[in-house]
C-alpha cells in the first residue's frame, strides 16, 4: 500500500458559470449552507492526517490568504497562467510536489471525509458507478477495478470520474515529466491536466478506481447546481434569470 504524503488543491480558475457570485469571490470560497467549499476539502484532509497542503491560486488570489492563518500546513502557489491556459497550468506550477499525493479541486464539497483516505493501492480516481446516462468522463474497468478506457462524452454503465485522484511516487514523476513536455515543449495549454494519464499517455499509467457513493462528494459546476442545494441563493438565481 502507498500513503498520501501531501495534497494539491486546484483553486485558480474564474468560475465563470457561477457568475455573478464569482465576480467578487473565487468559486472555492463560496459558502454552501454556511461552509466555504474549499474548507470542507481542507478539513477532510486534516481528518485523514494529510497536513501538507498546497493550494494553487490565480483569480482573486489574495482572497485565499486567510486560510494560512486559519489552518496549519497550508502553502499557496500562484499560477500566473490561469487566465490564458486550462488547468494543466495549475498542476504544472505545482509539479515539484507530485508523488505520493492526492490532487483535488477546491470547488467541491466533501461530505464524507473517509473518501480521502490516505492509503491506496495504485494511482487512480475516486469514481462513482453510473447506470444512467451522464455527460461526465466515464471509465470502463475490469472486474478488479483497473481502468481500461475513458470516454470524454460520458455514456452509461460505467464509473464516473471525480476530481479526486491519488498518485504514487513513480506515477507522480511521470506526471511531472509529461506536464513539462506538454506545457513547455509542445505548448499544449488548452487541455485538462487529467488528459495526460487518461488520453495522451494511457499506456504509461496503470490506474485503478477508488469506489465511492455519489453523495460522498458533491461537485458544483454551475449556479443552477448551487441553487439546488442551498436555497439562500434564490435571489441570485432570480437576478440572473431577469
């Protein structure tokens, strides 16, 4: 078994689909039912004794400074490319911390801290079984959980990939090498960092899913999804529909 030594939280983006809320606050700092999304991630990591935490910031970066005082073990990494590149740039600037790590998005809500368990067998993503049609990335796996393929356009009867992944020391070094090649050498800056292992170099990674339930982690991608779980934002929704 491998053990997670550090966490990398992605929190640099604009959160355009959450406007007007994100015009004045970064998406991970939006409160959902009274709790900032990124704080549910940090606290779940701490409950799993993952205390070395790097947060990649960009848009409204100074808004994250309060976390340095509120929580121990936090370091902010600035992404100067956040406004011109996709999230491959965020992992690129944090590449020195890859290896025996867990990578997460800051704009999600962790309801069950146990899904961030630091012990893992092989690199891979937290995933939820989906019989229904979904437009999320959908993985097909063997009976013992090894990923055989992934569909960008979704589908059904597969494992829906979530923005939580663990990487061994060996695979972290591979990620670092591939990030440098794609981002610097090939200037391939419009892709997700997840494209590297899932689509660009799948033959070099042997991934295994981490099964969980759909309500263990909630990913909020739009204002509509926020409204569905926190009705205190109803006035914002009415404003945007005018």
